[in-house]
């Protein structure tokens, strides 16, 4: 799927966003600035053609990046 369009770092950020982590927490965990995390998230959404975080979570579940809660 389109996951190949993302860098390893972007996949990492996508996984953490989809798991419900806040931008500030992602930045701290990955030793990045908040601005960099926001930039990664924006680029992920652009590359995948996804326009909201809920759809990002659905996508991450669909491709097996995070387990479904159901």
C-alpha cells in the first residue's frame, strides 16, 4: 500500500499519532521539536491523501500498523 511513500521516521510518527500520543509526547519520545513532529504529520497526510487524524488512525489499523481495538 501507500505506506512505502513514507520515510521510516514518518511511519514512526504515524504509529504514535494513531496510538493516541500527543504531539508534545511524540516530540519528547523521538527527541524532535514539536514543530518537526507537526511537519511530519502534515507530510504524512499529504502523501497518503488523508485529511484528518481519525482517518489516519483508521488507515494505520487497516495496514496493520496498530492493532484494532475491536
